[in-house]
C-alpha cells in the first residue's frame, strides 16, 4: 500500500508540474510580446535629456525607453524606410545615467505586426555608444528596438514609414 500511495503522490506532483509549466511559460511569453506601439511624445524634453539644447524647455519629438533608462530624440519625424533622399533618420540616444567610459550601443531591431514577429532581427552598432546616430530600418513598419550599452538595457518601439519623395 505504501508503494501505491507513493506512486500516486509522485504522479500528482508530476501532473501538477506539467500543468504549471506551460501556463507559466505562456504568461511569460505574453508579457514579453506586448504589441508594438511607438509612444512618440511632442512635448518638452525631460530634464535629464536636455544636455546640449540651448533653450530652457526644448520641444522636439522624443521617445522614452520602457524602463526610462534611455531616451531617443527624433530629429527626423517621421522616420523613413527606406531612408528618404531629403532627410536622414537621425536619432540622439540619451542615457539617463552617463557611463564612465565609452562602450558601444548595440541595437537589436525586430519588425513586428502587433505581437507577431515579422522576419529576422536586424542589428545595428553605434561604436561610440549613446549619442547622435542614423538608424535605418530595412522596411517600413513597427520596429521593436532592444538597446544594450555599458551593462544597461532598455527597449522602445519606433515606426518607420515609406518616404514621400
């Protein structure tokens, strides 16, 4: 009887584990694949992003990373893919906390349609780290950018549209 009871208990534990793992994995997967949704703001830059701007309250399109560890000042609005002939896709990356040394800014770009990944990821590297850059996407659409620099990481979504020229 002991062997039978132990076998039933073990079966219940294994069955419970089998039910819990997929649910936990599914919940994690859903959280990790939120819909691609650019959140460009057109107000005054946050104080920590104003270095180098002449006015006391500069207004320029910008977007903040999901964790607010980095901001993107968008000098081109809208961003174009392929790049337009009359304007560049200039982005000023501003980290919330400055690093002591120079470390590359690694960008992993993934095109998305809602929560669905579209095509392979694209990589860009800014060797001098956060600062001014030109970041082109291969095609128009919503792109999720995962940014890594100096041991930090953040994500944001950017929209690229076909050029009108």
